[in-house]
C-alpha cells in the first residue's frame, strides 16, 4: 500500500518527521508532496521546492520504506485540487493529513484519509521555526540533523532574515503580520 502526505515543509521539521515515521508503519511506500512548490524567498515560504526536496530526501535516508518526493504547485481551484495532486504523484491508496480543508477535499474525491495526533505542535510549527531563525533562537534541535545541514548549506537563515527585514521605506519592519502568526497548514 502506498500513502500520500503533503506539506509545505518550510522547513521540514521533527513534527513532520514523526508523522512520516508513523505513516511508514502503516504503508509500504510513501509519497511526500512538497506543497506550494512555486513559492520561495518570502518570510512564509523561504525555501525553494528543490531545497525542500533535498531536506526531505536527506532526512528520510535512514527510513526503511520507499519514498517518493514530488513538488506540487498550488492550484487556486479547490474543487479540482485532488485531481491535480493525483496527476503530479505516483498513484496512492490513502492520504494522511490533519488539515481540515485537505481532509475534506480528499474525502469528497473518494480518497481514504487518515489523521494522527500532532506531535509537539506548540513548538513544531513552521512559523515558529522561521521566527526562531529570524530571532537567532534555538531551532536546530527542532529539525532533523540533515535538514539543519541543508539550511546551513544554502545559507537559509540569512535568507529568511533578509526577506523578513525592512526595506529602505520601512515597508516590512520584520514584525510578523497576522498572516505570519496564523498556524501553517503544514
């Protein structure tokens, strides 16, 4: 059986990794969808799809299950989102998500959906990790070592700080907006 799990993975963190480990206990193969694949170099989506593929692939190197990592660009029409995902992915039998909209869309398309409890959600949230990077607070212990290494390799912390910093007109003062503070559907 093949399972599907999608996230923005901005960055891929220990909460995602915990979920993937749980999924691996239930399936023979996992398809990991890199959501919002076309977005990068912003406070909310600092990493490119290729960088996220690298993070996830390296982090899953020791996992004893076949994995496929596929970028999935956003589609602004929810009614056809599942068919878009299916067209970009190897065929899968079950989808995993805790995101209410994603669950609803898969269910409406007749795809079995399984959920699992969030793991340490109070700190393992993409927006919290990105804020820690901007502030210079401890973040490396919240991601797999391979992800921390990838972020260092691509100079990701400096990128996040730069895109979050103010411009000459003070248009972005580096303070999180309401959108940045909202929970990420990761």
